[in-house]
């Protein structure tokens, strides 16, 4: 496995996988929060679109990969698109929930003090919804990881998933195990890093909850 | 800013009217037709006056405050602040809510909670800082600027909420049962804080309370609401000397007299 990591081809595979994962996760989070804010505040729009959202969410994300392959071919865009779509729904739905659950009192406070539109968004709505949004992103990250591997196993030749499958098909058992273990390590690292990020953003929330438990 | 120290015994009757409520009506529209909550409410508040609204529970006191704060539309009649009709949250008004645990932003420090409403007022940075510090000091929370709301006790959180309102420098400060959920000792402290703030910032303060003693202790006038839909039963003038004191003022014979009068009116109304 160590020798494997020395070869440049292998590094390219890892790089390609991780770049896809990060890019898609970032795009999905951004779009999910943006759409979630819009749908969470506009009742009518969400009433219109929610059935569709719940239908698409119900489809296992991996099952979408063949559709994208047939539409876009085997290029890297296909993989990014598939991962993004998979990661979009959890964060989208949790953002909608988070925005809706906004406290009525804080809403009145914002009105009485005539907070501007952007102050309300960035100082009230988003922070209040942040705990839910970040839980959604956590689920999104896992979905993104699964679809990252799946998308590489379907007709791709680059990426960790592709290499691991190829190793299995050519009976390079050691390489296969190396791939699987690496995937495990990356999966672990990704959730670990995200958790650090979450703890940093939600310091107030985590501390407040601890406080509550002590009382 | 307004540090006009009025003589403590000056009758408020000579001062300009800040809040004027005339023939205010509020009803909710339901499927079964309109349900009136407030019927024909008329009173006014003069600068530097503290008035308390008391009445049986469920009479629509909170609804009234929401109407005055521009959070709910008035059905008919009108409310004016400084001569301007209230048809949305007026900038001359601040509101302190009963639920102190939910009215501060837990993700902002005390200082930033107080500062948040000031941002769009386009004050010079120096004045903004000064307002935050002075109002936190006025409520006795000068040392807690860097703390977070959830690190504070209930009474302290309510102090911060009051500081936030004070820093906003409203003409009229409205409080919705502000001391209802704190312990008795804290309650006395907050009542005196309320009197001090009126003195220091020359604010007009309207307090909704269900505590009869509190209403007599705080007020220049007690507005007793009665019946459903709500109407003003009587407006009682309280003319004890200022400054008031928790021990001596409450021990006055007139205090007991007024207290029983208010109590009787409420009982009759309920």
C-alpha cells in the first residue's frame, strides 16, 4: 500500500476523487442553503415544490448515477453532478425545516427593532437555523461520499472507486484492500474535519446545550 | 443625548403627549366571523410617564401591545406616537418581551445583542459604542459584555433585554409582563431599574403587568382594563412622591388604598 501511494498515477486518482467530493459538497451545501432559505420563507413556493423535492429525495442517490451517465456520458462533470444532487437534498430539507422553526419571539424582536433584510437573514435567520443546517450537511457529506465512490465504479477509469473495482476484477487483491482501506480513511477524515467545522460554527449552541443539561 | 433631568416631583401632566391611543378596536377574523378582543380603548401617555396596564388575564393586553408596536394591524381607531399614526413598527418605540430566554440571540454576546438594533441607525462608531456601554452600565451589566445570554440568570437576561431597548433610545418603551418570570428579589430590583431608566433617559414607559402591587409602585397612572372585549374601566392616578422606595412607598397608607382600589376594579371586571 505504501508503494502504491508512491506512484503518481495513484495520487492522481486520490486527487480526482477528493476534488470531486469537495467541489460537489461545497456546491450542494451552497445551493441547498440558498434554496432552503427561499423555500423556507416563501410558503407558496414550497407548497408548490415540496412534493417534487420529497419524490426526488426518496430515490436512492446511487440510482441516479446511471441517468446522469446516459445523459452526460462518462466525463467528470457527470460525477460532480451526481454527487452534488445526492448531497443537495439533506441540506436543502434541513434548511427548510430550520428556517421554519424560527422562534416567533425573535421574529418579533427583529421587527420591533426594524432590522434590515440582510441583518435579519445573517444575524437572525441563518444562525437560528444553523444547528439544523449543519446536521443536514453532515448527512449530505455521507451521501456525497457514497455517490463519489459509486460514480467512479460505474464506467470511470479514474478515481479511488474505479481503481478499487479494477483491482478486484483483475484479482489484485492487495490493491483492492488498499483501496478499500484508503476509502475508509478518507471517509473518516472527511467526517472528522466536518465535525471540527461544525463545532467551530456552533460553539454557542453546543455550550448552551451543555449548560442546559447541567441545570 | 437626552439627559434632561426633570425635577423628580414635576407633574407629568405639563409634558407633551408621546403616545396617544384613541378609540382603538381590534378584532380577529375567524371563520365564524369577527371576534372582538379590544373594544374602544382610549388613553394617552406623556413624556417621562410610567403607566401600567392591568386587567384580568386573557383580556387582550398582549394583543394591545402588539398593536401599539405595529406588529398587528389595528381594526379601527388609531394609535399615534409623537403624532404619527402607527401602521408598522415605529422607530420611536422599543419592546421588552416577557420571554427573556427567547428574546435574546443566543449566538451573540451580550454586547452584540445590545448593538444589533443600532447597526442600521447609522450612528458614528463612537456613539454606538458609548450607547452600548452606558446602557449596559445603567442596568448593572457593565461587566458582562462578553458573556453569552445562556451564561446568565433569568433576571440578568432580562436586564440585557432592557439594556438593548435603552440603547435604542426609544421615545416610548413598552414592556410586556417583563418581570413575571423572575424571583421576587430580582423583581424588586428590576422595578427600581425601570424607575431609574425613566429618570436617567426621560423615557415614556408602558408596562403590562398582572401584579397589582407592581402597577401601583411603578406607575404615574394605572390603566385598568375590564370586560371582554377589553375596555378601559378606569384610569387611576398615582401621585406618590418620586423617587419611590420599595420599603417606604409600599408602606404608605395611600399605597394600600390604591392597591385595594385596583384590585376591586379588576375583580369586578373579571
